[in-house]
């Protein structure tokens, strides 16, 4: 009876995993453009492999979403998916975060910590903004990938790990290798397969579908009816370049959904950023706003520009604009950029 129960449980696990992958197949990236169709085909193909994948694309284009889909559609779907933004961890803590540490190995290490490699054992570890990883850590990461083992800080023994590595960055790693800012040997270890995520402006035909999906999600979360976009508002979205990509579209629609007072979202509800003309002056297409609104749009444009140039590092963007970090956070919150 125990053997039968074991077989039944094993069969049930396989069926659940197959169901999870089938469900994920029906939930690929939203859109009908040729660029997105090609990306979805690549995602489905890469999911069955265990090769390392380097995902390249602009900030906000959905690189982590792509990584999650590769994991969910693959044989490790029922195992952990762990994501780390390498640029968000202080340089002196990256080793501990990745490989773990032993109690007492450094000041503040009050207990053993397994690290993300061990947490993702049997599953997938997604290293976002891999270009931000310090050079010294790149050497240790390369060794961990080659040896398939990690040594926690303060430990004298290594621990075997079985982890699929996916990484992403909005920078060009090949250029960084040429500049000596990224190790060539690690680049080739990570870049077994490269996957390019298109910017939203490269698939404008998907904006209507994306907007509808986002508005449906917002309505479900708030318990309110789904708002429709006025044709003029949709036209403006399709003409806008979206430097912040899908993330910016989500922010725009969430703000419009929250503040809209009518049954549908009008152009004025979007508060689209102004565009910069060739002469350097600013203009707002398709609508005329009062002075206060115009100044808010100018402020938003400058903040977005600084954030994009500093890879959304708020401290660096604040310094670039001559603002304090607190003032930067206040302005971002006010303008819906958080």
C-alpha cells in the first residue's frame, strides 16, 4: 500500500506541474505584435532548457516577468524562484546575500543565514541588474557557477547547490567587458543564450491590449467597474514613447484610475509628460493645460530624464538635479513615479 501511495503521490506531483506549465502557457506576455510574438516563442523554447539566459532590455520593459515565465514554464516550476536586484544590495553585503554566512562571522551576524543560492536550490536564481555586481564578487560568482557549490562567509566548507541562473540588465554587457568593467569569463558563462526584450515603443500595437489588461486588474483590486479609455486618450498613449516602458504605463493608468471621476479615462486624466522638441522647447500634444499643470509636467519630465540616466538610482538622480534625497522622494511620490 505504501508503494502504491508513493506512486500516486508522484503521479499527482507530475500532473500538478504539467497543469502549472499549461496555465503559464496561456499567460504569456500580453500583445499581438510581431516583436512580442517572437519573444513569447523564445520564452517557451528556453523554458525546457536549463541553460543560463542573459535577458537584456530597457528599465521597466518586463525583464523579471520574462524570467519568471521561463521558470514557470519549465521543469523547475514547482521549485523556488528567487530574484535579487544586484544594484540594491550594498557591495559589502552581496557575498553574504548570495552565499550566506555563519553566526558570528561578522558584526551583526546573529544567526546562520543560508543565502539565496541555497534558498533557490533545485529552482531558479534571477540576478537582475547583474552589471552592478562589484568586480570582486564577479570572481566569486563565477567560481560558484563553475563548481556548483557555495561557501558561506565564515565557513570552511562548501555546500553543493543545483540552481539555474537567469540574469538581466538594461546595459550592454559586451560593451562593459570591452571597458574592463565586467569580467569576460563571467560574461561567457552567463551569456549562453541572450534574450532581447523589446521596448514598449517598439510594439505600440500592444498598448491597447496592455492598457485593457491593466485597467481590468486595477478594477478587480478595487472592486470598481472597469474603466474604458477615451479614443483620444488611447491615441495619445500609442503616440507616447514611454521611456519607462510597461512600468510607466502601469503607473500612468493607476493614477488615472484613482483620480478619474467619470465612467472613462479622458486624455486630461492621463497627465502625459510633455515632449521635448528639436529646438529644446517643451510642448504638450493634443491638449492644453493651465500653468500649474504645465509646470508639473515639466517637473515630471526632468525627474524621469534624471532617473533614466542614473538607471533609476534615486540618490544619484537627486544629486544630478540638485535635490536632497528626501525632496526627491517627495516629488516622485507626488508625481506617481514610485
